[in-house]
């Protein structure tokens, strides 16, 4: 059983951010690509290539599964694998559930699509592209800069590096977009779809020969696989303009550059993160002084709460995390933010501070400081324990 997805874009008109987040999924469903559990991986790759798709769903009457291009890249030996072997179980959402919930799941689990259905059947699918189409209509989104949304600290690969290294990086970091550099300068991008296409080209699929170590591909170099036509923008460009360009050019990413320096990357999932419902941390988190701009406030709060959850897992003794934001308007009219953060533990209150013109970037800096300093304190405690044992 193979059915193809037909995407029907539905753009919300005159809807604000909170209303869109609270909308139910029934308005955003499109037809999914569904395969049988007995479908071979070669069949699935063929379906993905013919439909220019990233994922398929699997139904076996009891469970629902998903298979993405990244899952295929990660698999070691798929010559005899069936869909039921390689699929990852995934929960179906009800059509009555909200865009905010779907966006949260997509963001947390790095998914581009989620199945929607009743009981044991997939009736539809909601995708990042469809949600992003609706985000374009949100007025508050219009003034948000792309560097507020982008991800920093990119994983890159050299143009002369091997296929195996690129595959390893994509697998290790759970990514689908790998910028390619030469002497520190951007020269291309390698996608998970290009890796799969090089491992299992159409002519080999048609002959039915498929293996996890297809002859010859391991000798390939990144330069021969990458796309040199890279979609880029500057950090001050409006995120709305960048998103519209991605939709028009059917790209799943934009790399952000300042002169020749690579600053970050923005993908559909980063935009969908703006729609995600708030996360409830398992530690009291307080933020005072958030700006009036809804996107600036949402991005900063999301980053801070996400880091608070991560820190609590590593340091369960944390009792409270509190942030205070002070805003100062410069003569140019721009706003500068000064942020101070305190982390309360049983023995001490740890204080951190940072400042800058972009609140999300300031919170990125704060998060890095918190992780480094708390990790150092944990390491110091470990060394003291060792000294006690030795002495």
C-alpha cells in the first residue's frame, strides 16, 4: 500500500499569534504518504524521491511509525530491511488538538510532519511547511529579524572531507543540513536527501540492488555531492522575508552570513518554534521585564525555559531560576537589554549577567555562561571528592 501526499496550503488571514497557536489541526491537514509495514527500504526511497518528500508513515493496524531520510542515512545495513524494522513509533494527534501542541512536538523531537487521525488510522498529516505558510500572515512576525530565530554554533564539513565523515556528522548531531566550507568560507551545503541519493541512485533502485555499503559511495568527497547554490541572507534581514523566499524557492533552510562569516542557520523547524505552546519546566522559573514585542518575548522565554529544564536534569539540586530584564532605549531608538540571572541551590545563589541589542542572543550568551560555570563547579566538586578519597 503506497499513497502519496498532496499538499493543500491553507493560509490564515487576520489571525494573531495566540489565535493561530490555539487553532485546531483540522484546518492544516493534508494527505499523507503511507506505506505498508512490509514495504522494502528501496521502495520507500523511491517513493520519497518521486514525491520530493522527507518522510513516510507506516501503519500496521496497531502502531503508527515514521521513516525519515535521516533514519535511512543512519541505518547501517538496510539491504533486507522492511519498513516495520526501520520505522520509529510516533503518536497520532487528534484533529481537535492545537497548532501549539503540534509545533512543540515538532520542535522538541526535530520532526517535519506529524500524523493526524482517529483510533488506529492516519487520516492526514500536518507539516512544518503548512504551519509556516500560516505564520507568514501574522502581523507581529513582520518586524522580527532572522538572527532572533536562527541557530548558532553550526556543525560544518570541509569540501574535501569524505562521504563517511559527512554521514557521521549528520547522524551524530541529528541534523539534515550540513554547511560546506573551504578555508573557512562557505562554498555549499549538503543535505540528508543528497546523501541518500548518492547512496542509492535511481538507476540502482530500479535494478533492485540495495545495501548499507553500496559499492563506491564511501570513496565520494563532499565537493561532488554538495549543492553550491546556497540560499543565504544577512543577520538583519526580516525573518518574514527569509521565510517567504524559502517557500517560493522550495528550500528547507537559509544560511545566515555576515560578510564572509557564517553566523547561523534557520530552518522551517526554527520558524515553527515560534508557534510552540509554552513549556512547563520542572523547576520554578521566573522572568521579569519581558518586552512588549510578542516574538521577541516568546523567543527569549522559550530559550530560557528550555535551558532551565536542561540544567535541572544535570543539577537536580537547583531550587529556582530567576531572570530580570532591564531595557534601555538608545538615542538611535534601538533598545538595549541588560539581563541578570540567579540560580538558587541549597548552598549558594549563582549570578550571571549579559547585555546586548537582541534579547534572544543575550539569553543564548547567558545560557552558555550558566552551563560552563555550573559544569566547572560540578567538576571541582568531583576533584574535591577524589582528593578526599586519596587522602
